[in-house]
C-alpha cells in the first residue's frame, strides 16, 4: 500500500498525484493495461474523483493518477484507491495495488455569522454593559483555520464604532459610553469576523479570510477573499423613574 498526503484544492483539477510503473513480465511484449477500479463509495472513487493516464518510458508503462474534481477536506478527508494492471499475454495476468490518499486542510472557508439581530440597551447604564453576543462559524476542519475573531468595523459608515466594543474571542458586545436617549435613540453597529490563519484563497496576500465585503450586485469570483459582516441595530430605551410615594392614580 502506498500512502500520500495531498493538499485540498477547490480548483486543482488535472494535477498529477502519483506516478506508478509496472512491467509486463513477458519478454518482447511489454504492453500492460492499467485501470483505476471504482468503488462503492466516494472515498473509493465511486464518482471518478481521480483518473489514470498511461505513458511509456524505457520499457515500462507508467500510470499517472490525476485529480479529476476539486478536493475538499471538509467533505472527504481521505481516499482509498485500487489500481489494477494486466499484461497482454495469452493467459492474461493481473495485479492490484492500493493507494491511500490523505487530504491536508487549508484555510479556504469564510467565517459566517449565524444571526442578524436588533438589540436594546437602557439609557443611563454604566460603561461596560453587555448588549449582546454575536456568533460566527468557520467550516474549516482544523485549527487555526477555523478559529474566529471578532472586530468592530473601522469605517465612516459604521456610526456605532465609537460607542461599542467587542470581545475579540467571545463576540460579546459592550457599551463604551453612558447613553442618553434624548441625544440619540438608535445606533447601527457593524462588526466583522475573521479566521485565524493566512487564507489559501487566490489574491489573499497571506492575510486571513477577511477583506472588502463584495457588492451583492457585482460579478465577483467566489474565491475573492472576503469577510462576513453583521449589522446590529441598537435601540436606546428610555428609563422612567417612578417615585415610591407617588399616588397610584397618577401612575
């Protein structure tokens, strides 16, 4: 059995994985025929994820195993392939070999928020009051590719950036000021999620999976690094203080 490690790829088709050579064992008749045997599951090449190409070299026939479809670690982590080779004799003889392929995870998934929400904070609450907690999930299969960190978006359009802060790891959102409903009754806060390793996507320049959010009406490749954003609409609620001695008919 041969074991190889292969980096997952969403676009890496037609790549040579492993060359395999064999002789016929018959003098004067070097011809052999290779087949990649399909199995009953995706892991055993039921859907022809891999295929063979034969080539002759110095009296041997080589079979190059190549990738036919993109490989995704989060879908299938390993493959078990069976190669069958037959000679061209009067009594055809055959042999089989097993190739075990393990995929290596790369940082190709984007952290996505699980909810959008509106929250309320009471006016007059002290600085550091918890407003809410956001959550994003990165579907990469290994750490730190699936580690998620949270940030307040530093942008002129984010009118809540100076009034709230977010915990880097937990996603908890806290107040930075004491709110007064008479000054402003609502704030739009935009936060982002980034993962914890350099992106494996094209044009990422070694940065985590974060970057400008693609315009929904623009034709942008799905492989462009991006981030996921969540906008929190925070409403400041008015507190009405009722004196203890106030008659009930005035309430």
